[in-house]
C-alpha cells in the first residue's frame, strides 16, 4: 500500500454515530423494536481518514471541526488512536456533528446526519499548511462545498483532488472545476448526472471529470476515463454484517493507494478488498481493517501483485 511519504489529507466531517440495529428498515409511519444500539466515532471524512491511515498505512491528516463538548473530545481521541493527524481539526462553538443510523439484519442502512460543527469547517492557517503538504486531497459533501473548493484550490500543482460526492447533492461550479477523481455509487451517479439510466449517467460524468470511479456494492467497482477502456474489479464474496463504512473504507484506501503511486487497477483491488473486510464487522471506524488484513485479503482474492493500469 501507500508508503509513509504519501500524505493523505482529508477535508470533511467528523460525527458521533448512534447506530440502531433492526430486523428490517422501517417504512413510513412504522414503529419497530430495535435489537441493539451502539455509540461510536464516525463521519464520512473521519472514516475515510481512518481508512487511509489504518487500512492503507498512509500518513494521514484531517481537516475538520468539532464542538467543545464531550463528543468532540471523544472524536478527537478516536482520530489520535487511529494515527490520524489532528492539527487541522478546529474546535468551534456549538455541538459536534452526529449521525443517526438504522442497520437491518442484512447490513443495509439508512443515515440521517446533523451537521453541528461540520457546518463551520474553515481553511484556516493550520489547515492551509497541511493541505500544502498533501500528496492527495480527499473530500466529501458533509461539509460546505465552498470550503472544499477553497481547500482543493490550495493544493500544490500536480496533487490530485479526489471527491466522494456523498451525500448526493448538485456540485457548485467552483468545486466541480477542481475535481480530478470523482467517486460515486449508483444512486449518486444518477443524481449528479441527472440521468435515470446508469450508463447514460456515467457517460455524462466521464465527459465532465478526468477520472470517474463508481462503487457497485457487492459487485465491486469500475474506473472510467474518456476514450479509455473501463477498468472493472469484482469484489470479494463475503457475508455482510454492516455496510455503513464500506464506501468510506473504499474511498480512504483508494486515495492512499493513488497517493502512493499505485496503478488504477491495483488501487481498485485494494480498495475493494478493504471494503469487503469492513462490511463483516459492525460500526463505522471500528470496522475499518488493518493494513496487514487488507494485504492478505488482496492476496487471497486477487492473487497478490495485480497488473498495473
């Protein structure tokens, strides 16, 4: 995976996740009895930073914001425990972000996010210095888009900006112009392109972004570039327990792999291997695997060293 010199900087959200286990996801107006509840660190940005550090072994720093509350102290410690740099994480007035997650017995989930401090992320002097040292910058849409655009514009020439366009939202022109690698799932691809047909949506996105990566859940992932062959990677077949951090684990490992100079196919394989391990454990950051586990999973399902693309 990525060598320590490959500095991954994640600009994004940090949340406390409250996860409720249910037999199935409730319908409108329906009340269900839960089978359990857990409280754990999460947030798309923090999850992806933890994945880059823990599952890929990359030097990783977080740019974000936490409230001056008990949740904020817990979340800052969780980043430290995973080896993620916190110098770019500001403390602001008000509560830290929270996410309320419902997980069914098949591992599928629904998520509601309360932004809290994530709505007050800024590219201050500390954050700017960290971004300028990045080998890759990774963002998501749980923090304001103008902040992401400012952060992306501050990166050094030749440094890629990777955007996981989640949760689904139209992109502001200033942010869209900075994106080198776009990561979406099927729902996000259709929403962002404004197309119901997935193939039409991907063709539209490929015309807008240099590299488009689409995650396909249990089917794996694809990487598309204009006038280039599509790279398709199947995911290892596993029994999913909780898919809440699968996408974030994929994004963090993919960004770290690219920062470390790994080719597209091998980077996709490692990201799929990591995500396949994450879905076998409950929780967000608690489910992110170790680098050694990812290497073993990659060797088992993809045969070790994969052809570079």
